[in-house]
C-alpha cells in the first residue's frame, strides 16, 4: 500500500513513520510513504501557500494552486488513488473505515490543511473528507498519521505474528479487555486470579465480560448488533 502526503511540514510525517510498526512495515516493503512539501508546488519566490479569506474573518486560508499543482503532479502517472482531505468537517474516521481503506485502496493521498482551512475548491479534486474526531488540530498532519498507522496495522503481515486483539474488539463493536503482565503482585495490586488459572474458556469469558463492562461504562454508543450470547452477558452486568 502506498501513502502520498501533501503537507507544508513534511518532517512531521517523516519523523513519525521511522518508528514502531510503521518503521517495520516500511522496511518490509509492505507500505510506502512519500511526503510532498506543498511549497514545492508554488510559483512565487516566497513559496506562498496561504492568503487572506474572501469575505473577511480571522486567520488565513490555504490557496488552491499548490494543492492543484501537487495533485496534478501525482495524477500524471495515471495510477488509481483515493484522495482524502483531513478536516474537522469530514466524515468520522472509525476502525471500520480503516478496514475499508485497507481493503479498497492500493494508494491513498492524504491532504493536510493548516491555518483556518483550505480553499473550498480543492474539494473538487478530493474523494473523501475525513475527521479523526470532534476537535480542531493545528494541522491535518496528526490526522494523516492516525490514518496511516491504523490502516497499516490492518495490512496482513504488518504486525508480524502477534494477534491484533485490539482491532478485533473494535471491529466486533466493543472496547478492549484489560491487559496484565509480570509481576503478579505490584505493591499489593494483584493480577486477577482467573488470568493465572490456565482455564482458557474461563479467561475468554472473563475478558468478554470486562470488555462489555468497559464499553457499557465508556462507550454505550458502540453496543449495537450484539450476539445473543453477548446480550446475555451484558444483561448480567446491568
Ligand atoms: C482542511 O481544513 C482544516 C481546518 C482546520 C484544521 C485542519 C486540520 O485537521 C483537523 O483539525 C482535524 C482532522 N480531523 N479532525 C480534526 C484542517
């Protein structure tokens, strides 16, 4: 899978992708990330990317021309790619959308805005507008990294051979179960006995109950389309 990122701060992306799962996936050739500096697609000597908003108001707006020039440059190879604008106004990014992007897109262009936003006409060249949450960031770069990280984790082979239990729980519609590791007793704080029992059936049930309990407490909105078994467990918790 290939990600192409349009940004005025390429170092933000370049620094992050060297580490962890992303770094390994890059080294394995499972994923390729190319970062483009929008200032390289300007035509003035000051490499200007923003200007005052028509209609007045605070702040600056990113101009269409650098985005247009960069997008046309990428499209010159005529390869298919999904163009995604990161913005607080976008559709909500979820684990399911990450799965969809991984399954459907061989290449994604992640367009990072800054300032008050970008010229609305850029959206004529964009396939999707995506938000990672109901808050405003200083720029789309963090949102782009969230999308790259969550999509890459889903690519077969990216996580090595460890199970991605966290993704599974989100895909099934609830939060993760609690995790513990050594020591068994830390200053009197003990690991739940069931996890030391070796009884995998009991452990699986305990984990399911805990996951449903966490979801009921923190994200009841996720509790839809539960299986009859999960519904039975949930009713016991209420
Ligand atoms: C494109 O226009 C704008 C305007 C303002 C900020 C940004 C940066 O993105 C976000 O703030 C964001 C992305 N997902 N959730 C929040 C983009």
